[in-house]
């Protein structure tokens, strides 16, 4: 597909938050990001979220209508220019897979559901790019609809990241379910947030910071209200927040709220956001907080820019994990080079032309032996567990799950049950990538004792042919025996492996 020069320079990021959806469009000019459009809509995806039934039908309806509008702004872009991130509600909802299938259809692009820690990293990146490059540590806080992120960092580098299960939508449902506003409801919300904060309070205070920055709609709304009521002229502080609490509970019901500086759509969740913010100030003993326009979507945009400029944080993450788990990097590189060589021979016939498929193969090759740091026995399972459940900056949770499947399946048993929640197309692609990785690992069983002769690799659906130079297998009996064993395993997985 060909695109205009202008579209080639465009980048887009969408944040599917628990309260609001945000779209930011930017243009890349001489390596710099120029924001050209921002859109945000309150959809309250987490409103009425049920532990069993998941996202409520009316919330899904609001969300899909918003995404259809957003999709129009993305129509001229291709996959490499767009990143769409799902956060707490899509992490937690029992029906998130069903909703995401509809959402991806409305947008025309895949959605990456990220962990709370990855959300915190991207929030910090967005804030850091909108702040002056001061020396010293800063604390960044982002109150979302379903979670609140806390990051201590310096310049563009996060040092400590946490995500707590408290947000303005979830707390509205829990502590103001009938919309009643009173001292008791407010104090219960504050007490609950203080309980959540106890998990990070001492570690964060010990690390310390020089200044505090807040992002998100709650911070923006609170900052506007305090200025409108002349409760502060320089940032947010606890005294002003407690005065704001008094103003709010003068109203008996959330439907009666009329507060200068707060849009009608935010009023429903505003009291809960203020309660959480009061608890944060009290627990972390914050004196003053400044508001920043930078947030998750800006962070996602700059992270995407890094990929465009070949400064992909995911590559740094993989290298860090190799070092942490003492991976034999020369051997991993040999496996990776063979895997990529085999991949390029069959990617068209096996419909593996998407860039992400090559990425999956590279990263899984790099990490396929990381489980040896735990134990040799069942090391493929140890590695899969580490990849699936570690905090991996730059990686979405679904991508980590895919890498875990590849690591778990790269040796021994190859079961189709490893691919349960994927679409048929993705499942077939991942099974084929697994075959490629398995063969690359098999061919390097000697661990570079001698140069590996890479065979010609041809496929036709489930039929696989490996053609070695004449006489090669006769003089490499171990490779031939390994291929015979692999042939039996792949037969059970509905592949027909032939070699000569």
C-alpha cells in the first residue's frame, strides 16, 4: 500500500482509559514531534463494570461510537504509524476480548493492552517531554478511571514505577454508588485510598523527590477549580483540597453539583477523584503538586517515535533480560540468525509478512534459554513464565503472552492447546512461527562447535521440506536423529516435516 509523503510523517496514539478515550495526532518534522490535533471523549468504560459480566452494554456502546469517530482520523495511516493502548478496564474486564474485537474493527488497527507498570512508564515519558529538563528527581502521579500510577524518575528515566487499583470511576461506583455526597462517603473513599497507598508509602518517601507533577483529567479539573475559587494561585495543595471537599459536600447529590471549572461529563466522577487526591497528599506528605498536560497518549506517541527512529525501548528490555538471566548471547544470536533466514524463505507462502511476526521471532530467539537461570529441567516453561509475568517496558501484555507461548513451545511437546484465545489467523501464524523457532534451535544443538549449514526451507500449508547439501545429514548423525524426533512431534501437531 502506498501512502503520501504527508501520511508517512504522521503518528497517532490513542489511550483507551477507564474514564476517557483520548486521541493525539502528530507530525514528525526533522526528528521532532509536532502535535497537530487532540481529541478526548468521556466514555466511562469502567462505569458499571461487573466482575462476572464485565463491561456494561451501555459503556460498550458509548466506547464503540467514540472509536468509530476516532477511526476516521486514522484512515490514511498504516500500522507502523499508530499505537492504541488499553488500560485498567481492558486488563480487568471478563469480556474484554469480545469488546476489543469490535473496537479493533471500528478503528481498523490492533489494540495493545498494557500492564499497570507499563502504563506508569508511558505516563512518565509523556510528562517528562512536557516539563523543563530540571535536575533532581520528580514524582509523577496520574489518576485514571480504574487505576492510579506513581513514578519517581529523573529527566527521561523512570526509577520506580507503581500502579494501584484506585481510580475515579471505580471509586465512584464503590463509594458514591447512589450519587449521594456526604462526609461519610467521602471519608470512606479517602480511607480506602490510604489503605492502597500504604503499600508504596515508605519506599517512595525513602527514595524522595524534588518536585511533584500530576497528569490526567482529574488533575486538570482540580487545578482549574482551585484557581476558579481562588483557593490557590500556585499549584495544588492539601489545604485547598480540603476546602474543595467542603464545597463538594455542601451539595447532597452528584446530580446537583455545579462547580466552576468542571465539565458536566466529569462531575459524576469528580468527588471520587478529589478523595483519592486528598489521600495521596496525606499519605505521601506532598506539599505542592503542579499539573502537566503530558499523559499516557503523549508518552505512547514518544515511545512510537522511538520505534520509528530505531530507538525501540523493547530492544533495550530484551537486552536487559538477557543480561539479568545470564543468557548465552552468542548462541542466542546464532539461533536468531538462522530463524530469520528460515523465516524469509517461507514468510510469503505462510502469510507471515507482518513486521510484528519477525519481531516475535527475534525476541523469542533472544530469550529462548532465559529459563536456564532457574533450572535446566523444564527450562522452556520457566522462561515462558518469566516472560509472561515480568514487567517488560515497551511490551503489551498480549505480546508478552505470545512470546511466552513461543518459549514454552520451542522444545519438547508442541500442543495446539497453547493457542486458545487467539483468532484463527493469529493462531495459525503463531504455530508456524513456533515451527521456525523449533527448527532454528534444533540446528544449533552443537552450540557453535562447528558452523551450521542452513538448509533450503520450503512450505506448502502444513507440508515442510528441509533440503540439506548432499551428504550433510550422513555426516551429522545427531542432527538427523533430532530431525527424526522432531518429525514425530510435528506430525502430532498436524505438520508434515520432510528432510533430505
